[in-house]
C-alpha cells in the first residue's frame, strides 16, 4: 500500500464515517438483543453472497489474465523475442498512467489495504480500487511481470464485500469485519484452497478467533470456491506427483532445506524492504517509467534464458515437481525469480507476492533435494515432495504465516504423509527468518507507508501479563458464610486490612469492609450471619492464569477480588486490588 496524500486520506476517512453511520434510536434491551441476533443471521447469509460475487470476480480476473497473456505474449510454446521485450515494457507504461491518474490505491499487493480497511477506515474500501486492481493487475501479470493473482483477488473480494456492506447499511462493527470476509472469499477462489484462505485471513488480517467471525469467513470462502470450481473445474493448481517419506533420516535433509529457505526468505524480504523506499523517494516523474523499466529488465532476463520467471509461473512449478529441470537450473530460476519479483514489486506495479513466493520455494526445494541426492545418492529424492515442502518453507519464512504454510501444502498435495517434513522445514525457516528479519514483510510495508497497523506476529510473540503476576498472597484471615458480624469485627481489629473476604454458599465469594462492620455493630447487629447479609453481594472471582486485563473489569467496583484455584473454587490462591494491577502495569511498562 503506497502512501496516500492528506486529502486522499481525509476523503477515505470521511466516506468511511458516512458509510458506517447509523441512526441514533433509543431501543429497549430486548429490542437490541433481537436486532443483534437478526444482524448475525443476516451477516452469515450475506457472507454466502459475498463468496458468490467474489468467486465470479476471480473467475473473470483469471480469464482476463489469460487473455492478456495470449494477446501480448502469444499462444505458442516458444515466445517471440520482440514480444518478450515489448509486452512487459509497454504494459508497464500503461499501468503507470492508470495507477497515477485513475487508480492510486490499486498499487501494491492488496493485503495491507484490506487490513487498513479493518483497523482504520471502518471497513470502507472504494469500489474504484477493485476496478483498478482488476485491470491493472491482470495486465501486469498477463504481460509477464513477476507477480501473482492471489493478493489482488483478496483485495478485490474485500472491496466487493465492502460495497455490499455499505449498500446493506450494516453497523460499524459488522462493516469492520466485512472486508476480511470478502478477502477470504477472494483468496480461496484464487488458491482453490478454502482452508488456507480462512487460516491466512484469521492469522494475518483479523488476528483473533470468534465463532461469528469464523462462521462468516468459512461460508464466504467455501461459496467462492464452489463458484470458481463450477467454471474452472475442481483440479488443483498443480499436478501433484506421489509424495512419500521413506526413512526418518530424510528429515535431516528437509531441515537443511528449511535453513536454506529461511536465508532465502530473509534475502528476499530485505531486498524489498530496502529497495522499495528508494524507488518511492525518486522524483515524481520517474513513477511513470519505473514499471516499464522493471518490465524491460524482466524481458531481458527471459530473453537470456529465463522465460519461466515471467508471470505467476504455475506451469513451471508443475514441471519442477515432475523433475523436468536439473537441480542447477532450478537454483538459477529461484534466484532469477527473486530478482524479477523485486523489480516488479518495488516499482509499484499492482500484483501479489503469493505466487512468486510459491515459485521460489518450489524451485529452491527441488534444487536442494537434487543437490542432496547428488551428494548422497542413497538418499531418496522425490522432486515433487521437495518442491511442495519448499513452497511451504518460503511461505513460512517470507510471508511469516506459519500455520497457513503447513495447511497450504497439505491442502494442495492432499497427502498427510508429508506433514512431518513440512512442519520441520517450516519451523527452521520461520525461526531463522524471525531471528534475522525481526519485522514481517507486511509490517515493513505498512510502516513504510506511514501507517501503524497491528502486527499479528508481534501480538503472538508479546508477553502477556496474567493475574498471578499481580496478585498478593492471601495472608489475611478468610471468614465463612456462617460467621457473625462480631467475628468479622474482631478479625478487622487485629489486622490492618480494610476488607475481609467471606466464603459464601454454594461456593461464591463476598467481602465486607471495616466501615460496614462498624456500622452493623453500632446498629446492634453483631450476631447476624455474614452469609445472610452478603447473600446478594457476590464478588466475581479470578483465576491465576487469566490475563491481567480481566482483573480491570472488577477491581474498580470491589476493593479486593479473590483469586481462586480452578480445581477447588473455595481454595484461595491470592487476592488482587486495583493498586496491585496498576503497579504491575507500571512496572511492566518500564521493563
């Protein structure tokens, strides 16, 4: 997502406010509940239609990419040299004009734009963005720029969902979630992999799991895949050869692949992170020529013997899986694809990074497997298996989506015998990438654009304060429900505390303050039982492992909150007060 001018940002924010505005109507609690349940059911139904429309849009997007590729590059098996040079170069000029003058928000991959709609613009995405992305990305990919259709499909689906939500006048909370619902639909149709799409959107865009969100995302993803398969068939993106793991010792070879893939991921991400701001800092007039220069250089690479790097390259991934390239050439293709993708992406050409990531991973995986087999002939070598694992490795290391990377390989291969090599290799790649490149690529791009969106990876890694970190030992005496006010007075007189906790029946907790006890004594109620006096004044209890922010819900209303054992609710583990919570947060902020 490229930086927006102040006027563009102000316009988006204002449109988002208007789109999410709701009438101020006083409703009874029962009416509010009925309205919420109706909206939840309606949102689920709307998710199905979002999936249908997104699936149709992705089908048309795929057809347009194929049409551009045939029209610009030709339909023959051997590409014409002049087409290889002119097609991406001239297409780059046209794309630059369209992006600069008509569709400024179609630049980039589309993932960060969708995330910004969720966290900044109340779910609002201009419909013009989808139109611009549809034509500019299809022209870029079809003409041979080294980009993929998955990320643009994600943004197109999110924008269509936003348009439907505005038309239906959904509440602000629902509008914020509707863009990720459309994003899952678009990505699922582009990948032909609904599980991977759902996981990626929840893992990297939304960042949290709830039943309502999961239901809507799943419905939209499944319905979009059904529509896509109706028109394009149910075949996978690749012809998967038989994959197998014969001996446990082969896992060492996959661990080596994970290490190499992690280093390649860091090189790829570092190249984008350093070159992109430099290209954006060049004079404004150069923006007209950067996509064209990138296309020219990609054409030169193709002309010199690497036409496989042009476009998404799915057919060449398929060939690599079936052992149609030498391992030396596979390694060269992986390096050339990194260079070609860097050229296309940092120039601002609209398109995605998913397909190039899969291409690089497949070539690198098959190359590492071939090299290991050449050095150790007794090692079983299946190029298809190494290519599939390599795809997951780059996905985990570069895009930093560890869960999605595992399920993506499983969903594409349909073979669960590959899960152990995938997990081992992906883990090595992810750990190495995170150690050498602390910020994930989407977080880097976000910060370069001057936005501060939540980092899902940082949220996963951050330390969480728990109740046990702030609670104090339960050193003060605890009374029971059948104790009298007189006993409470004696306990408070001996100690310094102003509150004493009381075990109530049938397992709840209460508390009585020094001031209240003194008033009861003056009123002559010393013999009354605490359980009767506190029958309707239960204090909610906490558990030591709960997040500390749970305590904030209670400590402002009760001076002392009991922390109890999960296995025995009458066993007091400690107590916590508002002062304890605030002091722990203050100390944590200084750590």
